[in-house]
């Protein structure tokens, strides 16, 4: 007995001593404790922590149970992976018993370190399955208040106001309700719901969850998304009521006010299933059908482009509670919906920040303009008092005119929010189914508190910033205040345009212009965990692809634009490039497999459109700086950026084919790429001058970054790129497409000093110029023109350099998910210190460097189960240092 006690004591001491390597931050399908997982073999990931350096995982064991009590006892009745010898910690496929729709599963993981010593198990995590096929919806039907006649469907949408004979068209905005009973104790209750264009779910008088504009907008002719909510805590014994409000979104765009597009898939509709699991083991369901009741909403106008109107006198008090008298409500109409329903894979939009006014100004009697101090995506929220029937209008705007009034001239006018008071004390209201990009709010028909006018009184006005709620995982700062402000400028444009698609602007268009996904992808990924959103964006492109292979410039493609605005290779190639980047950052091989047919079909489309392997169509280097007003490329001739991107696509596809083991395609793409490279160099490269095409910054940089330049000419092309910049007194000319590659080519060639000189200024169009002209979010044009959007993230490429260049956080060649890290700081100019943090899929990476005289100190933190190589800049007396995980402080001096 004594020996067993000693053995047990030693075993416990061993576990305690090895607890330095432990799995944390468990995720399923990229998310913590997700609901509505549809993959029958979902992917599991974790990070590792350790209090020792060079900590590595040598094996793992995953337990999955359908009862948390079993898991606590160490039993995986659904899956026990046993000990798996592997250092893998991301995207590990569940391989247990078949998973049941709607069911919750609980899991935990233990690991072994490099010495074979085990850790304790992690804290438990969970996921809940979604509905895996049509039968799982248990007969739920799409229901609506009215059904749009087939003759009135407008798909694809019209660009602009549409035909005059369409007129205003009715705006059917319903409330729907369903009473049900809970007769006994509930173990768990889940709602699976989709409402098009958008919905709010209420239960027993309270909104469920904190989401905004659910579900994300999609190509409704092909699919829609549903959202899963755990409502167990909201249920009560006896009578309960589900209530749903519907808004139009992109599903139906009314024929009033401003609209970039006019179209209609149908009137708003919804489908829902409530799954109730009782503690006695029985289950019950409540589904959407014609037993639901419907009435008109107090929202009487809603447009994703034009704003929203609400009449508080139309409210049905208690409509979403039991015992409400719904006499006079009509039976819901059963209708049809999109052919496919998928669980929403990405984080929802949420209200994530609130802005108070920094000032207010009276423009005319009864018209006040509030300045919220920041240009952002969102909605205004008011508290107001007044008489029954008083009407207040709110007009948001990015800019103001000379007289101080709201200026919507470049962002879509009119976009208005209207509130009709019920005259019952202090009333609170905010729009539900639309949003805008704004800094200012013009209030018409009311005055601030303390003003004697006889008009309604604004007790409070604030701005609510909404965006995709992907976790913020990066941070940057330096001794250069202009760069810090530039980082904030770009960050606000990213925040404002990260919805359920990556929009170009949060007001005028709200469309998913695809070039931004890959050109700004790294900048976004250093700052936000968009792994789940990447899946949604890639699926949008798959669904937007045409039969002949075209990936249009926008996805979802609600409207078929003309010319380069529909078909530009730099935009459509997001289907290849962005998908590949998502794999590199997050290790998502499954997404590559899902997207591979789209990727292959797209390059075949480009080949069919090419002439001798050259693509001479599209928008080229959009919004570059030339002699004319910005637009289609001025300095780089048609064909350069498109063909270079085409070649880049082919080099990526050869890597994907190799990764997926498709050997026939590997040789196909390698040979194809060689032909395009030869054709590109024959047409565009001047061997005498060592320049590409006109020698523009974009042309030379793209040839360098995409490895189109033959090795013997590479240095000469780099020098020509640098010379063009220096000859322009360090002014930039690259646009939406080209400037990212200018920065990449310069950084890769060791010319971060040139990047510094180009951007550490405010006297010529660029980031500093925008800040000097009052911008608080990145603008559409380098020159901050008031005639275009002033919240646009397409030119924010410098943010990538802050992380990868200035602070030096990069992946090693061939690394996936930052398994092998490079730290290559570039101390340039007068900057004396800089720091950046990036929380990768494997853990937190930190870099903090300081320069004093001829000495450079670099402090780094490397996550467990990864390796890193720390490089000092040329001219310092330290060779590269290879490390494992841990914290390090290294110092070197100039030679």
C-alpha cells in the first residue's frame, strides 16, 4: 500500500511539474463554443501555454462527450482520440461517432511535451451542431405577411433608381408571433432562424442576443444563412411567445430615397425551428408555419441604402409576450425561400462602441448638427421627449458643408432616419435594419435640452458603431506619432467596412468589392481574427461565379455592372489569392479543397479571355495618382496589373495542387505559368532600360513581388523602382492595386527607409495628407477629396508594413499558421522605438524594439509549439538567432 501511495504522489508531482505546457483557448471551426456547426467532422484547434522556453507539443489526446458530467469524469463517449503522436494543434478533424443535428458536444484536450511528459486536461469547451439537412428543419416553412408576385421580382438588381414604371413599390415590414407552452422543466432550448433580409428575434418581451443585421447578406438566389441561439434561460414555465421583426436589407430595396441598386428577391420572410429538450429526456419542436400570426410593424420604411422610419404610435404593446390579444392579426402566408440554408459561419455584427457628441451647432431654427468626433459605421440612437405625433428626422453625414449642414453628396442622399413620437415621457429609439457611415448627425424638428422652442427635446444623442465582431487581435505603436495616427486612420476604415462582407464603404454602396480582400487581407489579418469570416467570403465568391468561370468584381453579385466594374482580373483573382492567404494564415486545407474547383475554373476563364497570354481589360491600378481625377489607372497601361495577377494566380494554384496531391494539375499550372511569364516579359519588359511598361511604380513593383523578373535583372528593376520614388521627392503614385505591391517589393528588397520617406509626410497626397485635412478614417482617394467616400479601406496597405516591416512579424517561407516565425525589424528614419502584437492561431507574438545611438534592442515573445528566427538589420553585429517559444531580449550594435 505504501508503494502505491509513493507512486501516486510522484505521479501527481509529475503532472504538477509538467503543467507548464497546457492547451488553452479551445476553438471549433475557428470559434469559441460555437452554435450551429454544420460540418459533420468539425475542426478543433487550441493554443498552448508554457512557463518554459522552447516548449513543444509531441502528442495530444482529445475527449468528446455528449454530457459534461461524462467529460468531467474523463470519459469521451462520443470520441476518444487516444494518444496521437503529433505536434498539430490547429484544424484537427473530429473523427468520432456520427454527430446529431442540434446536439451539444463537450470536449477537452491534453498534450504531451517534447520530453513525453503529459499535461493535465484543458478546461472544457463545447460546440452545438446545426441542422444538417432539410429533414432536420422538422417541417419548418418560410412564412411572410405578403408574397411578392413573381412578375415583380427584380433580379439581377438594376444599377441606380431603376425603371420609372416600377414606382415606389410597397414596403411590407411585418411582425410575426407564435405562442407556445412549456409544461415541464427544460434542459436546453435552441432556436434556428433565418429572416430575410434581416431579423430580430424576441422571446417573452426581450430581444434574443445582441446581434445586428442578422443574417449576413448573401446571394439569395442560391443560399441564405441561418443563426442559432441558445434561449434556455429566456424560457418560463407555462406560456411563452416568440416574436420576430423583419427588415428588408439587400433582399428587397424599396423604390424611394437614395439607392445604389434597386431590386427585389421578395418581401421579407422568415423560417425558424425551436428545439426544446426537457430534463426527462423528451423533446418538442415549434416551427414556422401558417399558425403564426402577423401584423404591420411600427417600422414603416426600411432601406439598406435610404434609411429607416419608425412610428411609435403603431407599436403593439406586448406583441412579443404571452397573453397578448392578437385578434385582428392575420395568419402568416407560407411561401418559398432560397434553395439552400447554411449556418452563419462568421461572427455576427454587433454594436461595439458608443460615441458622444463633442459639439453641436444650430444651423437653422429647429435644425442642429451634432459632431461625434469620429467617422464610423453605425447608427444614431436618441432619447427624446415631445408631443404625440411630433416627427424628428436624423440625417447622418461624413462631412459638413460650409454652413455646417450635413453633406451626403458623395455618400448617398437622402439617407434619413425618421421617428414619430407617441408623446409618452422620454422615448428611446434607434434604427434596426440599416446603417450608414457618418461623423455628424443633423437633427431636424427638435432641439437640445434647455432650448425653449416648443419642439421635441433631444435628451441624448449618441452614435453606435457596428461592425463584424471578429476579435481584435493586433496592436501597433511607435515613437512616430504620424504613423500611430495613420494606423488609427486605417483601422477605422477596416472596422467600418468589416460587415458580413468586406464592403468598400459603409454608406454609398455597402458592396463586397473583392480586390480589397486580398490586397488588404494581411493588414486586416494582423488586426482581427477573420478566420470564420474568410469562409463566408470564399463561399460568396463560389456562389457568385458564373457558368463560364467569371468571378465578378463584387460578391454577392446583386447587380451586373458594366466593363471592368464587373470583370477585372485584379478583383476576380480574389477567388484564388484570398483563399490561399486564408490557408497561409489559418491552416485551412478544407477551405482550399472546397474552393479549388472555383479557382481552377477562374484561371481557365482568364485563359479564354487572354490574347497570347496577355489580359488587356479591367480597371488596372484603380485610383492611382496621375494628372487627372482618380479612376481607371493613369500611369500603368492596361494589361500589366491584370496579367501579373493572372501569373500570380497560376503560381498559387501550382502550390495548391501540390498540397492537395493533384499531380496532373501541378504540372499543368507550372507549365502554364511559364508561358504567361514569358509572354509578360516579352511584351512589357524593356531590357535596355530595365523597366516594365511605362516604368510606373505599380508596374515595376508587381513584376518584382510576383517573381516575373528574371534573376539577372532583379536588382536593376528594384533600383528603378527606388529611383522613380526618389525622383518624385519620395511621392507615391500607386493606387488601389499597385501600392500594396510597391510596399511589398520595397520591404522585401530591404528598402523600408524608402517606405518611411514616402509616408512620413503630410505635404503630398497620402496618409499624412488625409490626416492634415481632417480625416478620421481612411478616405477613398489619396487626396481626401470631398467628392468621394471618406471612409474607405482600399488604400490602407501601409498597416501591413507596420507589422511585417517596421516591427518585423512575418511567417517563414512555406510556414502555415505562423508555425515558423521570422522577426525582421526595420528601424528606419527617426523612429526610436516600435512595438506590435499579433495573436496568431497558435498564440501571441510580440515584438518591441528600441534604438539608442548605435545600439538596437529587440524584445520578442514567441508562442509555445512554434519556432522563430530573429534577424537584425544589415550593418549590425549579430547573426540570426534561432529560438523556440519564450521571451527573449537581444541587443546588437552597428558595426
